[in-house]
C-alpha cells in the first residue's frame, strides 16, 4: 500500500546556545528526509536553541541572534522543495517570548504554533521565560490535516482537543522531555489518554543527548488513533524514524535511519529491558555529552578499589574510551592490600592508564605542620578529611596539567547524608553517580558485568569503606544502605514526614538521623559537581532547599 503522506521524525542531539551547529544538524536531517522522499520532517522542541536555554533567554542579543539564525535556516531549508519542516525555536513578539514551532515549506512559513502549557515544576521553570500561546495550528498535506503541539501541551487534554476540533487527524508533537527511569511508559500513557482518545494518531519526536544535568533519551514513537504503537526509535541514540499515512488514514511503519555520530547504535527498540540497562545508557550518554560539549577529550579519576569508583570508571570507558582515561590510586596506610589488587585488576582488564601515588608522606607533612595548633587534641574526622583533600589536590593538579576533567565518584546516598568530603572526594567537574543511590550502584555493577566482566567480583561483594581509619566501614556511620536508600526515597521523592516514615515501619532512630543529615548537608551539595538526573527527584535543579534553614522536617 503506497503512502499518501510520508513523515520523518528526527531525534537529534543539540547543544544549548550553539545556533550555527544546531541549524547545521537540522539541515542535515532535512537533506536526508528530502533524499528519502518524505513530505514532512518533524524535529524536537527548541531544536534551534537547544533545551533548556535558561537565562540566555533574558539576553536581548541572544534573542536577536536566534532570530537571525532562524531566518537563515528558513532560507536554507527552501532548497528542499516540497518538504514541510516543523522546527522548534524561540519566537518573540510584542506580547512576549514564546516556546514555538514553525512549519516551513519552500522558503515560506505556513504558520507558527506557540506552546500553550508551560511546565513549572521539577526541573522546569518555563514560566520564568515564556508566555503561553492560545491558538491551534493545523496544516494540510494531500488532504490529510496535521496539528502541532509542544511537549507539555499533550499532558493536558485541552490543546489536543482544540487541534482535533480545528480538523487535525494526526498530531505532530515536538518534545524535549528529560529522562527518568521508565519515563517512556509514562509518555505512552499520557499520549494515549489525551491524543488517541480524541481519535487522532500521534507522532512524538523527542530530543536526545545530555545537557548539563539533564539527559534526553529520545525514544520517539508513533501511535495510531487506537493508541497502538506503530513505530518506535531506540533510546539514547540519534536516529530518524518515518511513517506513512495511506489515503484511508492507515499508518504504515517504515524503516528508521541512523543519524549523526551514533551510526553503530542498533535502532531496534529495546523493549522490556532491565531498568539498569537503560539507566546505564543514560549515564554513558550524559557523561559523553557533558565532556564533549564542554571540549574535554580526556578524564581523570581517583580509583580506590571500591564500588563507586569502579562503576564510574566503567561508565567513563563506555562513554569516551579507555584511551582517554587516567585512573589514579592514592593509597594511605589505611588502604587495604585487596583494594590495590582489585583496582589494578580492573584497569588491566580495561587497558586504562593507571598510576599509584602514595599520600602517606604528604599526610605526615600536613600533620607535622598542624601539630603545634592541634596540640593534644584527639584525632577525629579532621584527619580523615585531610586524606581526602590531599587526594583532591592531586587530582586537580593532574586535571590542570593535562586538560583532563576530574570525574568525581560519589553517589546520591553519600551526597544526601554528607558522607563525603568537601574539597576532597567531592572534587571534580562531573559526577556520573550523583543521582544513583548506593543500592542502585551495586545493581548497575552487576548488570554491567553481564555484558562483559569488567568489575572484579570482590569489589561488588566486600563491605564498602572509605578507608580513612583502621577497620572502617560505611555502616559505622550510616544505616544499612537498603534502609538508608528507602528512607531517602520517602524524604526526597515523596516529601514524607518523619512520623509518616516511622509509621511505615522504619526505626525512629534511623529516620531522624537520616532526616537530620539530609537537612544539614545542603551547603555541601550546593558546591558539588553536576551529574545526570535519572530518578524522579535529583539534587540540583530538582532540589531547591535553603542552606540557612530553621525548619526541621
């Protein structure tokens, strides 16, 4: 059955503020869509500016430059005759600044749609920057009418219903929807409820790539009017999907095309894969894009022989390649021999450059220098933190000398409770595990070893320890991680009170301790490195508690 209309949808990886580069990628996608004979090319939300531009939108010069880039893009797209290009951009009028999408055809603008529902929760603050639109936009290609919507518009029924009432048979949805675990299932449910139930089919095109702490997974899809999946792209890779619409309105799936730098990534959707698999790919993409988009080709990290640094090393190898990594072991007199052995086994297996710098001589020099001031005071966390800070100084020296970003190795559980040293093990430019609870760190390590055994088994099975004093384990200071992470989920993701968590079956002593640690360590988290968000509530844009805070939750 020959399609009456053929639509391509391109999940592409854009960079905020790179107007020329983003326009070039749009043109590249349009050239491929035109070459394949498609009638429409659908692109992600704010494809020209990247998402989210944040306070760039408050700069008049940026808005003027974006408008100039949009005008130039419209002219460049005119050479792809008869291709309708639906592109996301910023629009400015006397009524305000808008999150917009225009339909370009043969050099003309057939209409501009202004996003109606502006999200203002979690990581979103679009009401800070944009004015809401009010009108639908529809256009017709070969007697089939298309409506346009942008991301949050389909999380409510009103915009889709209005498009249907304006005559739309298929809704084209531009998106910059950040990843959290199992987000794809949520999107499918929302589009079925608010689009398919109106009798429209839907083409959902999502951004892909890392942008600071946000990771966009792509995972674009097509639903027919019954809410059935007709076509779907894999997550965490650039690709161009396509679908045909017959004269009777039937949707015909077509083979996807690889695009950009991820041509080796398989395009078959990974249905029913383990959560650890999609989280891992999100961490890899977030790490690769943060380094690449900020012009870092190499990275250095402190390898301890423990689970966190082992997982960070494995993520980094998958992201940028072993040849671009430098692992440094910095043992003290408290470092166990098995930590050294496990670290060496891992770097040898991965072919990562490895160096060993003993910190005991430096530690003793610091103690001697401080001895007249410390006097007979007993040793405590001061001396423990001093070791971590010596390591931080060494890593930053290597970073400066070799232009290699430091990957910090802390996890979400440690950051939540302050079980980390400011200017010590918190030193770094990017934190791949920032939103990964400790229990999930172990799960990720086990999953990664099912793909290829890169993390020595003893690293996974031995009790975790910071090794800053004799016979130290994490549970000397914290509840068991299964308990800790469960309490943190109640406190962070559900905003539950201490009493509610105790009533849920947790020991009051544990709950009150964790709540106190979460509250008093906000100052540390504000000074920590960014890292990719994968849970429903992450530290950073998603967590905005005051440092100076008299309220006890």
